[in-house]
């Protein structure tokens, strides 16, 4: 971005791909967590202050290539304007007449947000020509392109991968910071390097576990996915979440882990998946047959906290339990608090763990970095080539 600013952007139309995919309340449509909007403000302010005509585009949710009001970005335009302190105009379409006239009406230093990119089939198409045709229309709206959508850099989508091929292109402040931080983890992290993984499915995290195992000193596993590992150790897990077809893979990972993988020693087991379900803390090797684990227990939090306390680098992705239900939030809270207390460089992977930090009211500034990318940060740590980063590197 500094290179682009140094060239001078006053009066130029600058396209900014942001990831404004924020959670919305299902009933009221209100934005429940504006972290991703805040994260893009430094780039947008730098451009408006330099007199650019700023055109922001983003996806929201996963609409199926056609307009769908529940995924409109309109509420985001209002919030973005409040946070930026300048009005943000909104175009009802992404590339049609409304987009064109909204962009034409921009004065220097003003901002417009276009409607959800994914209302157009070309955005996510696997067909290069279809994606390219959409990228041609997007690129025609601007004279330069800034990618600040770290949360979407792992997607080979028109706005991420194909628009930068058509315009002078740079990384925004957020993308730069995310890559700087995450590359510290893929490079030579200070040791001990401890990774905490949670979330529901082993299958979603298998690639990152494989990539991290040789690099980490300890890998602490909680969340729904721990039950498939506990089963692989020969324990019964009652009616807990279980990926039967992954049990063999987990057994193999445990055999190869050389003692690096730590699993829960106790869990909070409930008689139903409900906020008011009856529940008890039980040993992880003695989960009753009709109960399901919804959180890790206090002995696990203590054991994980002890390991985290010795770390010099910590990466955390995925909640330890169903933190949205207060009865099953203690594990996530306890582990998160241990991370904030560690004398270490600490990074929170985005998605659910970043949402948990904010929902539990933890102090965001006590973490070294909270990534805005869920899938993107994991794929970065796996060492994959990410289409949105590759597109900026030429
Ligand atoms: C995310 O929420 O991880 C990003 O916004 C990407 O969204 P997607 O998984 O729908 O591509």
C-alpha cells in the first residue's frame, strides 16, 4: 500500500477487496461482531486521507450466485461509515448500472461499498473464462487494486485472484500484517512452540495437524474433535461427536506424534446438546454411554495451562467446547486466559476462536495477534500457495 500511496492516489479510483463477511443476528439482521470491519480501517483511512476515490467490495456468507436479501452488505455500509467517520455510499449491484453510477459520483476521499460479490456466479466460478469475464467488469470500475481481504486469500475467486491480474495491485495493511505474523510461525518460531487446536471436526484440521506435527513442541487438542482421538486411544465416548472413519487416522497420528499430542483428561458430559442440559465432569476415559462431551474439564484446563505457561510461541485455533452455551464455556475461557498470561508470542487463528475471544469479553490486546482469517490462516500454516497472496507476488 505504501508503494501505491507514494505514486499518489489523489483523484484515482482505487478498488479495495475487503473481507466484510461479518456474523449477522438471524432475527434482527444486526452485525454481532464488527471485528473484520475494524480490521480494514487502517487501509481505508490511508486511502481516503490521500484523496483516493475508494471502492470497497466483499462477499458475505455463501449465497448461490444470485441476489439474496439475507446476505446483503447494506447493513455493513452503515457500520463502515460510522467507524470510518465518513459516509459510505452503497451500490445495489456489484458491476451493473448502480455500481457504475455510485462509483462515478464519488468525490476525492469518499468511499463506496458495492453489493455482495457472490450475488454474481462469476465470482466463485471454477470456469476461468466465466471468472475472467466477471473480473473484467470489476476491474473496469477502478484504476488500482488493493487486497486487504486476508480472510479470503485462500479462495481462487474473481475478486481475489483475477482482478489483480488486470490492474496495478498491492497488499493492504491487514494482509501485510497477517502475512508478517503468520510467517513468524512458519519460519523459526521461538521455542517451546505450542499449538492449541479445537473445533468440531478432525477432517477439517487433518492437513494442518500433519503440517504442524514436525514443527511444534506440543499440540493440545480439545473441542469436538478430541473425541475421535479419545476413541482412537481405546476409550468409549458415549454419544459425543465422533468421526468414525477418522479413528484409524487419529491412531496413526498418535503413534507418530512422539508424545507431542496432549488430549483432555476430563470432559464436561451432558445428557443433551442444549444450554440447560444436565451435566457432570467425568474422566475422559469414563464418559457414560448416554452422555456427550460438550467441553473440556477443569483438570484438562489446568494441564493445558501448565504447558501453555512454558511456551514462547502459541498458536490457537478452535474453541475447546460449545462456548456459546455458558454451561460449556469454561474450557475455552480457561485456555484462552492461559494464553493471555503466557510470556509468549501468541496468535489466535480467526473464525470461531476470534469470535470466542470477543464473545467471552476477553481483552483482545492481551493476545499478540488475532487473525481475521479462519480457513486462510490454517491454509497459510499448512504451507499452501494461497491464490490471493500469489496474485500479489509477481
Ligand atoms: C471466512 O469467513 O473464513 C472468510 O470470509 C471466507 O469465507 P468462505 O469460507 O465462505 O469463503
